[in-house]
C-alpha cells in the first residue's frame, strides 16, 4: 500500500480509538449499584464564581463497595458540592459530617437495571455508528484516490484493511458492552 493509504488508515484508526475511549467514558458514568467515583466525573461545582470540575476541588474515592466519599479541600465547599450532587440528576443523596460527604449507593431494582442496560446499549450503538461512519468516509477517500489513478486492486486492498480495522473496533465495543451489562446485572 502506498503512503497516502497508510495515512488514511492511521487517521481512521485514531478516530475509531477515540470513539471507543468516548464509549468507555460514557459507560463509566452509568452506575451499576456499586460505588464508583467515575459517576461523579462530569460533575461541576460552583467555586469562586466559576463552574469547576468536582475533582479539582475535592478528593473523590470509595470507602467500601457501596459508599463514595468526597473530601473537599476547603470546608466551605461542602454545601456547594452537596448541592451539585443533589441537582445532578443521578438520584444520589449525599450526607455530610462537616468534613466529608458520603454518598450511599442504593441497590438497583430490576427495572432500573434493565433501563441501565438499555442506556449502555444505546451508547454502544452510537459508538458503532461512529466507527462505521469513519469506515464509510475512509472508503470514499479511497474511491477518490482510485479515480485519481490508484489501481482497482490497491483500492480493494485498502478497503479490506479499513474493514479489518472496523471489525476490530466493533469487537472492542461489543466486549466493553458485554462487561458493562454483566456489571449492571450482577446483584
């Protein structure tokens, strides 16, 4: 394969990898009934008049399998952090003792587990669509290259290479989804 084809394949691989990384981030935000600090990852807190990521104003961790702890670096941040958690739409009820905020993760109902699996599958399908779109755009570039003088065999080889890349990333997405579904459905 020529150098230009290799560059397109590398770009396609980079973009597909970004789609998988995005999926991983989205899946980490879906809580599975276990304490996972990642569910607070996207939370913003009012800090000196600016919306600031929670992780920049507090330590977030777990003290046991069902409790997330948030320890603000400044005591005056307890109320804004607690308010941000309550208003986040995650359905969490923070409690504080004046120094540390504790969030007890409730057990999930069967209906809620099914909803979370559906949400995870939707995220997975979005990632698959992104990967297929990258494949389509890359193949269109190869067709343009064939019109500009690339041999038909070289174009077919390039399309086969991008298909193998697509298959690899779709498998990766499926593996991530299977692991997340197992995590959600495990009581």
